[in-house]
C-alpha cells in the first residue's frame, strides 16, 4: 500500500490473536473478569468503565499491580471534583520502594554516552548504590519534605540520586546541564532546595562543555542551598566549589535501603512549564498519583514488562525522563543515553536501537 492510496479511516494494522492474548492489557482484562466479575469485551468498554467508575478502576490498578500501602486508605476518592479531588486519603506509601522492589542480576540500567562509553547496573547493584546515596543525603541533613535540585546528565548517577531522594520522602527536581543560569534559577529558586547536585560539564555533538562557572553562579543564586554534590565529568575533582563534595564521597558508605512512608499525595517531584509565557510554572506530582498512572500507562498502554528494554531520548529537563525511569516499576531495563541524537549523524539513535 503506497501513501497515495491510504485514505483517512483505513485500517493499517491490527494485532494478531497471539499478540493480543499475550499482552499486558489482556492479562489485566482476565484479572478483572476473574477477580471482579467485570467483563470488558473490547478497549472501548474498558475505557468507558475506567472513566465512569473512577473508584472501581483505580482500586483495581492498586490490586493488580500489588501496590503496597504502609497505612490503609479510607476510600479511593474522597470527593469527585476539580480542583479539590483527594485520592486514597489515609494511605501511605513510597514510589521508590516500588521502583526498587526487584533484585537480582538482571539488568536494571544500561547507560550509554555519545562517545560510545557503556556501563550497566543490575537490579541488586542499583539497590546498593541507591542505599549508599540515601545514606549520603541523610548525612547532609536531607529528610521528608526537603527539596533536592539537580542539573545532571541522563545517566545512572542521576537515576540513583533521584531514587535516593524519593526514598527519604524528599522532593526531586531536575534540569538539563545545558540550561542557562537564569533558566535554572527561574526554576529552582521557586522551591528553595537544600541540596544541589550538578555535573561539572558534559559532552554534546562531539564537543566538551565546561559548566563549572555556571554551577558557581547557580549556587550563588540559590541562598537555600547548604551543600552541593558535584558529579565530575571533566576528569577533575569537586574541589573549588564552596560547601561541596563529590558523588563518590556521597556514596562512599553503605547504608540501609529503607523507604519513608508518605501520604498518597506527598510531592515526589517538581516539573516546570517551558517558560515561554513568563517564568516557568512549577508542576507538583505526588508519590501515589504518579505510581498508579505510570503502572497503568507503561504496562497497559506501552506493554512493558520484565526483560523488555525501554529507551526514550530525553534529558533530565524534560518530563519524558520521569516517564522513562518509571520503567523500573515493571522490572524493565532502562536505556539511558547522554549526548546528541544527531552525532555523528542522524542515524545514530537508530543504530543505538538496533544494537
């Protein structure tokens, strides 16, 4: 079929019975029929039920994905109104506990750099590094409700810092390292972070960008910052920046992998609008809401599961990074890429996918 012969409404593809029956959504539908006596004959009927019976649908997501509540909820939805809806009041949980509940030697993360460098972390290795980073953040005084801001590259260290922050009940917010000083301050000044995590430089398009002066300017502009953690990418050290330490020092000591149980709507991270219509607007998303939404979206819509590999080209300044890292919830291997999508040519990401 050529493009000229395709008309609007033509069916271009549909899954085979084998694909349909082996999908996550098919298994979820079977669960609904078996456990809830709820039969949805097709996607349309499932969607209709999900929007008509909000409490029934989201309660089924909690049960199907075995979401752990450390304190029970009073009900699913206190009041159906916007704004003001309160979901799962009374429930306490932690996003990071679910992202890190898998262990073993299976690959959790593959980190790839523009120059071809590659590193891997197993699920057990990731748990150990998060426990170490968690212990380091606790030594810096980070606790429930504190904000940790990061200007970091898309790699395993950024992921470790985020999960350690979430495990403590602290609040994460990240920006890409190429953001200008004003763009960073316009975002982070709103949340008054206690700790800043930053790379000293990065590689992009075959070039090296030194960000040490920019980091100094950001620290000078954020009066709330008590300590800066430097991720060295230029071959130097963290010295030269006041009240700073290196990532290796932060993670130097082993620690307990524990998880602070926080209310369902406790902030997990702060995202921002683009800033094209004035200062960037802060967007707060909570532990429970993101946990359920990403279980639903990644499993039922993206059909991800154990053994799959999930790649989305993103920086830490785009919300797709937050979506990408949630692949851990389903024991999916994350593929993190740091660099230009068009270097050395426009086929680079396609070669990456093929490999």
